[in-house]
C-alpha cells in the first residue's frame, strides 16, 4: 500500500524537488541569453552537451553492453534524437536568443506539449477532443501575441522576429523528440545511460557545426564568466533538470510531473527580469495567461460520466 500512497502525498523534499524543476529547465534560457555574443551559439551547445556526456560516462560504462547494441541496431534513431533534442533544441535555441528575449523564448517553447498532441493525431491516429482543440487554439493565440509583441498590426506587414520563429521550430523539434523517446528500443537502456547516450549523440551532431563557427571566426569562451555560464548549463539546465524531472515523475507520476513544464513561463520571466534586466511587457502577461491556459485546458483529463 505504501508505494501507492507515496506518489499522492510526497515528502517535503519531494515537493522541494518538484518546485526546482521549472527553475532548472528555465535556467537554460537564462544562461543561453546571458552568454549571447560572448560564445558562438552552436559552440555553446556543443560544450554544454560534451560536458554533460563527460559527467555521464560512468553510467554509460556500467550499461555499455546495452548502449553498444542500441547504437549498432538503431544508429540513425540515435543520431536523430541527438539532432532534435540537443542540436535544434540546443544550438538553434541559442542562435535564436541572439534575436529574441529569454522570456519570449520560454513562452513560445512551452507550446511543445500541444505539438505532441497534434503529431500523435496526425501520425498515430490519436483522437483530439473538443477541449484539446480549444486549448490548442487558445495557446497558439498566446504565441501570436508574443511573436507580434502585442501589436496586431504586425500581421499586415509580417513583422516577425526571426528569433521567435527559431524558438517555435525548436518547440516542434522537441515535440518530435519526445514522441521518439517512446520507441521501445530505448527501453533497453537504464534512464541514466540513455540520457548519457543521447547527450553523446547531441555532442557529435553539434561538433561539425561548432567547428564551422570557429573557422568562421565565431567567439570562444575566453573568460571565467563564460565558463561559469557553460558550467551552469551543464549542471543546472542539463543534469539537475534531468534528475529532478525524473524524480518527480517517479514519485508523483507523469501527469503531475508534466505540470512542472507549465510553470516554466512565469518562472523564466521572473528570472529574466532579475538576472538579465529584461523588461516585463504587457504582452508577456497576455502570453502567460493564454499559453498556460491553453496548455492546461488541452492537457486536463476529461471527467468520465457514470450512468445511473
């Protein structure tokens, strides 16, 4: 009986870890925006995931047999996961943050759960309820409000920020990445070894792009501040975020764990205001209400009716 009660109540330490998940995930946008201009974006992403891989090597070694079999039998899936989850959702995000704010980036990125619903409907025959469809419309209207900076007139001259659109591409990529994680071939690895292997794949995908940036004169980390920010990405945005999210899912279940991702927009905006000095604009408030409201509406379980 105890294992069934634990996911419902949770200890104080479990709730503390729950509250840290959106902070750790949001820190990626803050560190990424903070290092913009100091280190080239794809080089930043490569260093982040190469560092994460180095720390995860002991776990890969322990599960080396299953890891080797996975790469041998599913090589292209392995590379695709790294390209989507770490390449596009890493390098492209950092590049996009040179054009848009951390607050905007996180708000738009939060639409990933909606794309998961959409893609499952398109490719897996998943039915979309009226509630989910309404939630998707509401959330996308929030994205539009953010991208247009609260100015509807921008629709007339298509004054879109390329950084916002880049973050939207990353949100779509993360949705595909999340769906691919359900592939049965990945279940043969332990969670920590799987994370390490995907981090390794991401580092390998990002390496040639990083080399191209360096050849083209892209800036490299050349100060203690740069290295501290990269270390923050590795420790907080990668390792800590992964550990805490996995813990929350294990203790409270995946449905409650997913709620932590919905808390990212308000957390990221507060962090951006505090650490980066970004201004809180009225369209941010509108975006928070619409994006969060739409995602929660689309994600809520429908109440089953009973006869009688």
